[in-house]
């Protein structure tokens, strides 16, 4: 069967003609168009905090706290990393979702406004996320959060950064993570190239496509030569050792360009002794959960159940 024949009817809107051209010249217009769909910071449902990055820049953190009757007990905390191919996006793109999720889970959710490529290539976005992680631990008493119940979570490129952050946190051994929730994560810089290990004629033809994917990875890479031990932090699919990572939830659509890289990563985690929950949703392209429907509802429930489990077991 052809990809469009496998597509769930709820996602027919993804069948748009043509493919947008992603280049350094077109990126400003793409950012402007996409960011115009987000809430303004004035309308966001979060409280803003600021901290300082490893290189002395200001880092914005969007803080969602649930309404609770008594706040004597420290609350679980989720560090959320937004998507956008490493080159666009901001916490406000998920403001309502995160505010509602914080209320549902009775947990604090902090979204990090990491700096974007190509202006800020690897490892800057990852180090910004690590700065946010450290800020949560260092301010846990003032924030009334329980960092023993800290989960990292991200969609798409944010999922890739969350995976890299879990590896970095493990290796540095300072800030332990209780679980990671990776939603159609962007993990392998090779996906979309002609000789990719993940070539599949069914995936990556609807929604997010190879050319855009390769452009975004190139922006993140900058001048990095892929020739040292940091390659697994740049592209988590390249990480040789996946042992001792936190319990992991991974989900992806069956028509997503990232299907095979996510399934491969999940299998490698399992073989490395990492507790794993993995979902592949039929007929679903990249970012399928932006459209309402039965599969989107099921995916949302699966995420909530995984987060509850990670928080409860920590």
C-alpha cells in the first residue's frame, strides 16, 4: 500500500501539496509564520524565571504550577523541551498543553527557552537544557519541588534534546533523572540522507520530510566534525553506551520519518537493560497529535500514564 492509503482519516490535513523549502534564506520567514501561531508571552499561563547559561547569557524558564489545596508537600517536576527542529520554537507553543498537564498530574512543569540553531549550534542548546536541569535542583527548596521525581520530556527535536540530556546527566553524575518521555524524538542526524540506515519508502513522505530534516541537523551541527566522544550528545542514536539511563517512554507514528530511528533506539535501550515503554501509532505522521481524533486521544492517555508511573516510582 502507498503511504496515503495507510494514513488515518483523522490526519488527512497532512496531505498538503508540495514541500516547503528550508534554507538559511527561508528560515526567518518560516520562523515568523510558525511563531505567529503561538501565544504571546503576555497571554501565557506560566510564570517566568530567569537564570544564567554556562556562557553567561540569560536563559528564560516558563514555570507551570498546578492549583493545589496545600503546598506543604514538594511536588514532582517535569523539565519540558519544546520541538521545532532545533531551529524554531519557544515554550509558548505548548503553553495550554503544559498548563493542563501540570494540573492533571499535580506536578510542576518547567519549559526551557533554549537558544536555537543555526545562530547557536551544538552543544549550546543542550547545555542550555542542562543549565535548566541544574537550576531546578539548586532551587528545589524555594520552588517546593521534589527532584527525586524529576522527569525530562520533549516532542520531536525536544525529544532528541531530552534523550541527549539524559545521557549528559548520567555521564556528569550530578543531577539524577527519574524518567524520560520522548515523543516522536529526533535522534539520528543520518535520517533523510540518500544512504540512510533508515530508508523506508512508507515513512517521511507525509508531513515532516527528509530535506527539512537534513537542513535542521546541519544547522545544529554547525562546525562540529562528529569526531569525538560528544557525537552521542549531538545525535543520541550515535551514543555507544545506553546503559544506566532512566526508565524511558518513546512514541512515534507509523508514517513518521523518525519511525525507524525511534524503534532502533528503543530496541537498543531495551538491550542495554533500560526499562522501556514503546508505542507506534498506526496511520500517524509526524506531529499527528496536533490533530484531534481517536489516536491522538490514546497517545495523550499513554503519555499521562507513563508520567504518572515515573513520578510514582521515583
